[in-house]
C-alpha cells in the first residue's frame, strides 16, 4: 500500500509539468504597501496585512485601494525605528482585527472601527501571539507560538478559555465556515480539530504529513495542508480516504474553493501555483507570474483566485476568463 501511495505521489508530481495544463498569467495585480502576510475577502473587499505597518483595503470590483490602516512603527533591539509587521487581519461587520509586531518581540492586538484604533492586548504583556481571528463581534481567538489557543472576550477584556494543543510549535489555524470548530497546524505535521463550544480536541489528522504544516484550510467537508515535507495533503471530514500530492519544493500555502472541489497550492521555485480537482486529483491550471515566496492563496469563488507573496503584488486570476 505504501508503495502504491508513493507511485501515486510521483505521478502527480510529474503531472504538474504536463503540457496540457493551462498556464495562466494574472488578470490583474493589486499593489499593497508592503509584503503581504495575510489575505481576507469579505463581500467585495480584499484586506491585506503587510510587513510595512499597514493593513490595505481594496475594492475588488473597482480594483482600487480604499484605505490603508497605519500602525505605529516600533524600535528594534538596537533602538532603530522599523516597520511593525502585521501578522494577521480579520473583519466582521465594521470591525477589523489587527495583530501586529510590538516592542521587544511582543505583540499588539487592535480593533479598528470608525477610523479609530483601539489596543485590545498590549505588547507589554509579552505574549508571543502568532495568529488571531474573530469568532463573533464580542470574541476573538488567538494562538501563541507555543501552541496554546485562547478565546478572549472584547467586552469583558479577559480570557474565557485556553487550551494547550501540543508541545509542538504553532504554525496556523483555520475556523470552519460556521465557526463551530477550529483546525490547528503545527511543526508535528498533525492537524488538531478543536470544538469551539467545549474547547476540547475532538480529532487529529496525521496520516499524510511528516513534518511541519505551514498552512491549513477547510471548506465544506475537506481540509488541505501546505507542508514543509513538500506535500499538499487533502483530508476528508467524511469517509473519503486522505491523500497527498508530492512536489520538489516546500509548499508554503494551500487553499480550497468554497465547494472544496478545487484546491490550490504553490509547488516550485518559480512560485507557480497549481489548481487541481480534489476529486479526480487532476491538475487543471498553473498560475504564473508570482515573483516571491507565496504567503496566501484565497478563492473568492470557484473560478476567481487571489495569490499574495513576500512582495507587494497580489495577483488576481480568473479561471474562466484567462488573460
């Protein structure tokens, strides 16, 4: 069985370079104010957190920058003024959640609303927060590099729940669409599923990755991972067998379409992105024109995809209307 699995992985690797795969260039390029660390789509808005002390908000339809939220610069360990890296961003109604680099390695969490920034968690608390998202208007969830996750109430300004996932260092998490469960990726290669209501681990996905998982995404009944072991793994939340696609380069980012029938992952040193059918495992498209290491892949719908990287460019691809 292991031998057959290996043969399948090799076949899929070779298939990435088949001539019949459609090669697409960006239909449009959005320019952020810095290297992009996190992307969020809400309705017609594209939010991009950057390495340049900013969160950029774009109108997708009009293809224009609406606003750039600025975070104060910080001093590094040599007392030099540097940009504050914004690690993650999220939006719910009119509130924007911003996690940014603070003084001496600490982290700040802000809520931006009505053109004002409110500091929710200060870098003075010396928390090494790696990622933060909204659960609802009153609660956020965040993870530390030490792989502890917390639910924090914004009104009461206190932690409601906390959980140590494992002793492995944290990489990434994703909430399901109903925000009833969270999937946490770490250096072990295991994906831990936690029920939000009782805040307990209910399942582990661990058969396909053997090293750190950089990113995880979930849509409908599937998970996809981006692995340091050069594997993009696909797990079913139902009864389908998991599988992985193996490539020759570290996979830094992966994503699923809203239906989970399409997946995407970066796969080579040229920063190309493969779009594939998650049912047949057939490689459908190769998205080209990314000049730096990929940081995010986000499906707006089944046929429109945004890809960001360490540089300022956010590439938009339309699979139905290729350039």
